[in-house]
């Protein structure tokens, strides 16, 4: 069947084919250049195929009589459908062939292991799925070796020599019809299943994959066979920390210069960075989430250099100009432009040219983090690739196409089509590789909403089957709903509204925007005007927001506080709140809550995207606010994340008041703007200068005003105070599973908000436990959390708690913050008193 949207049912159609291409269609001269044609029989609608292709539900169906062999032969050349009227061509179109390729080949191809297969010391077998190719060659050791085709699966294979293993590099040459080229072409390509590669030298020779055996000793660090992740009982126990491999050590003077910015820096147990991570792990951090570390395109592995910059002027344009001049030749990029999903990136290896080094050093990094008590999450980007190199192997298959046959790019780049079987297989097989062969403990999916929900569930099941469910591999991602797949247009997406019951986590924008204020796309004066819960809305207005709280502002604040409460209850859609349920309450046109289990919610207020948490608040605080109070505000912003149900997520450096000089997108802003100072000597906000012009120049006048304010620059004392306060909150969370309840039923039974119906400005009151039944591990009869974002002390009475023996949590009464120690509970009235900009936790033994 061929589906042609908008084509008339009452028409005459033929399918023309040409093995070498060259078909021409002219309304007068007719069709030329074809090897032959076949009649098509039109019909209304695509019938039962609507379930697979909902966006084609109204298309006209054109039926073709062809055998499997005949269809396979046709697909190796150019195909053109022509509609005739009065014996002359009226319309013509080429074809999108993903569906028929799946129907012909996927069942057999999915059962095969692709890439280089090495079993039990036998000779390596090379397998490449290229069903439309006319010929495929293996290029190795200076030879061009013809491969054999398996008709049932569309896989080309070649049995190689044992001597090539861990010694020889290879590519493929694929001879194939390409609609984009309009001809039969010979493309030399790397293996999509490459295990590891030599250096990607820009402007140099074709990058090559190594014939690699991951079980070989030379690809393993010492004692790799004994590596294991720290114990992990349930997803709700996770606390996630997002970190960029290069940021971790690029500016850490305690790491040898040759290892800075590399995987190997994580093996320096005595470095400032590893000591900091170890201290966080000891407090309660469980997972380090690494930004992309698979092979990506945006750093020249064959030679990159970082500019030397010095600056002391907070509003200088010179540093960003220096970064801009070298942005495509330096060693920094976030890496959201994947090439080879199953191979480590070479820019983080001490030797990019030797494919064994990046494998060994990536494993050493994982091993070192495990030894420090931390699990490892890998950021994966299966929604697009850098360029469309997969299209050079199977043209028109791996990428999602629009109605003109061009690749969609709503995600920024060339959108992959995981709704088709072999792209899903590439995703699943490489996820299994990272979990099984690199001991990765979880995956964060970029723009996960562009992936089918069913594909995500199958991938998770495959990973669990490969490594065992006891490993506790956790899946989560960005479940945003936009682009050509929006509202399940092409398939049921892995988006927020569809994930309830899957156990897959998604980032919660409700708590992010409620705490920070405004939204992620604010600019100009809105950056100042749109205050949030933690930075002054209604309780400490700035020059634009006004000193007095208007009714509109109070309504906004109270809506944001309800969003925080809903998030602290795990975002459960049936959690009762303010006389309704959080699924019935609205947030920007969406349900306020959408989960069925607390493990499905990732609570966060800072992430690599957008301004850092500290930076965004510097727009919003009154200019006169002291550095010490700004630091306390940062801890208040993190408190709902760390003390709520669901999984807390921290951006590396949140606990150190991390700044990027208000840069809203530092993906290519170099080490200068992405620095991390683990020693807490300073966050650099007054030394970096204006952020990169690319995304920030229109805001420079406003940014300059903020950066020139001496109050925005914290000193070591403020940074250390924030760090220690965050560690105290981590210890409180770890102290009892009452903060990490395992089921929706337990959350609904044990979590309540006494202040939800009578809100105070800038205050959240949460109770854990009822006093009547055990909640979580039962460490306490009940817990009361009060988060006061206002500058002044606030009191709140819960009459039902009068007479109860509540006291400040032991971690706070003996902790780092002198201010929280003044928080008090009056048993006679059930009244709590909480200092300004303070999160206090009271417990009843």
C-alpha cells in the first residue's frame, strides 16, 4: 500500500521504477527514464494501518500487487508515483519508505546483533543493516572487501580475521540510491554500531571504527571485573546531580594538567572535585548525571585548544569575544549533537587516536564514581543526530520526514524516527551496551517526548533483561510536548501526560517555574518583573515588581505555592489538594499533577539549560539585598526539591551558588563561562564579563546592571554556608524514608499540607505522617517542614499539633546554620516560628 495524502480517490495511478534513477515527469511529454511501471489501484483511507500511522488516517491508499522479492528489488532504486488525468501526468511524488522497510525486514533484522560481533574467541563478523543498498564493501587494512547480503533481514555481512580484533580500524562503502542526491551514490560511512573509534579530525581523513572486543583486558581498567554500583533500594531513594565531564575538572588546579577535562580526572580521588562529590555522597547524593559522553560532533578530537582569558571587569565584552573567536576550535561543547550512540567521545580521552583509550578511561570514570559511593547516569540524545549521516546508509529511513520528504528538525537538528523498528533497535542496543559493558546505572533522555512511549518501555525492559532488574537502572527525561509529534500526532509519545504508570521519570517544570518565577523563555524586563516563590514575589518586591503586593501578584504567588505543594507530593494526579486533586488543578493549560507514582517525577529548579538558579534570581532580588541573604534564598529554592516526594535533581554547583554570568545558553561558551570552583573561593560572577553575544546580546544592558551590582558577588563565606546548608538538607532526606515514600498510596496517606486552604505569603507547610500509622520506615511519628521564603520570620499554627513533642530535626539543631537553630515550636498552641529565608524541619519522635 502507498498512502498519498490529499490525492483523489477517483484517479489513475502508476508506480515507476529505475534502478539507477533518472525518472523525469512532464505534464506534456509524459514519463521518461524509468525501467518500467506498475499499475496502482486507489481506495479511500488506509484501513487498519491508521493505528500505526495516525497522521495518515485520511490519506488515499494506492494498492500495488507485488511479491516480497519484487518489492525488495523496487526499493533499491528510484520510485515515483504518477497520477494521470486524460492520459497525461497531473501530479507526481517520490516515496517515503520507512513503513515498507519495516514490514519487509525488521522482524528478521531485530533478531540479529549488528556491528562487529565477536563470540567466544571466534573471528569477528561484520553486520550492517542496509536493505536498499545495491552493494556494500568493508574497508579495512587498505582493502575494499565485498560483503554478502541476507535477503530476509537486509543485513550485509562479512567474516573477518581474529588478528583484526583491537588492532584494525574499518569503514563501510555503501552503494545506494539517494533521493537527496538524485542518483546512485557510493557513501563511505562509519558503523552506526561502532564500539569505539579513532580521532575525529576535522578536515582530516574519514573517521574509522575499531574492531573492538570489550571483554579484552586492555580495554578495562584494573579490577574492572569487580566494579559494582553502590546499593540502591528503590528509585525514590535517588538524588541526581547533573555534571558535565569537562566542567568537572577543566579549571581544577588539583588535577594534573594533562587530565583536566578528561574522563581520567575522576580517578584522582584526592582532587578538589572528587572530594566535593564524595562529601555530597556521604551526605545523601546518590547519582551523578553526566551530560553526553558518547561520540559527538562538536569538538575536534584531532586538535582543540582553549583560549587563555584574564578579566576583572564584570561588564567587559572582551572575554565573550575571545570565547566566540575560538568557540569552534576550543575543547568545549555540551555534546547534544550525537554521531555514534554506542561509543565514548574521544575529546574526553587522554589519547583520542587510540580507540582503546577512551573505552578504558570511560570505564575508569564509572569505576571511580562507584568507589565514591555514587551511581552514574548517562545523558542520551536519541531524538536527533549531528547531520544526517545515518541517511547515507539507508536513505530515507532513520529520520522523521515531513510532507515534502525533508527531515524534520523541531529538536534543533535532524530528528531521528524512533517510531520505526531499526532506529528503535539502535537506541535499545546501545542502551544495553552502556548498562552491561560500561556499568552505567541510569539514562536521562533528551527531548524524550519525541520518542514513542512504547519504544521507551521496550528499551527499559531490554536493559533490565540484559543486566537484571536488581541493578535498578532508572530511566527519565524531558517529556515536553511539541513539534511534529505534538499531542500524539504520529504515535503515543513519552510525554508527561502519557507516562503515568510507566515508572519512567520526567522533569517537572511546575516546581521549576513556581520557585524561580516567570518561565524559561522570559527576556528583557520580564526577567526582573517576574519574581517567584524563592526570590521575592509578594514578600520582597524589586524595583519593577513594586514594594507592595497587589492582588494579582498574591494570586500568582498562591498559585505557585500550590504548584510547589503538588510537586512535593510527587506530582500525583489524584493527590488531594485545596479541595480538589492536583490532576484537576491547572498549570499553564496543563494538569498541575500528572504522575501515578512518586518515582515518575523529577523535581528541579536548576539545570544546564537556561540561566543557573543563582543567576536567574539575581535579576529578581532587590538590588540592595545582601550577599548573605541571596545565599539563603538559594537554599530556600532548593529546599522544596530536596524535602519533597519524587526525585530531587541538582545542577552541579547549585550548592555553590554557581554562576555563568547570567548566560542563558552556555552550550558553546567555553570553560570560561562554565567554570566550577570546588574550593568555594568565588563563583566568578564579578569576573567573567558579559556573557556570549549569541544568545544574550539583546539583554546586555540589563545584564550589565546586574553584574555591576557588588551585592550579587558572594564571597567564600556565603558559598560555604550554602554548601553546608544543602548538605544538611541531604542528610535530613537520607535520615528517613518518610521523605522518599515508595508508593502513591503511601504518599496520599502520609503527606498533607495544613496551609493549603489558608495560605500565607511566602510560606509552605508540609506534614509527613499522621501520628496514627507508620509512614515509610517509621523513624518519626510525624515530620513538619516549613519553608519560609520571606525575609522576615513567620509563624504558623497547626491546632491539631498542640501538645505534641515536636523538636527541630537533629541534623539542623547540630548543623551548620545558626539561623535555623532559632526556629521554634510552641506545644501549647501548636505554633511554629521560622526565621526569614529558612527551611526548618521539625520531628516528633
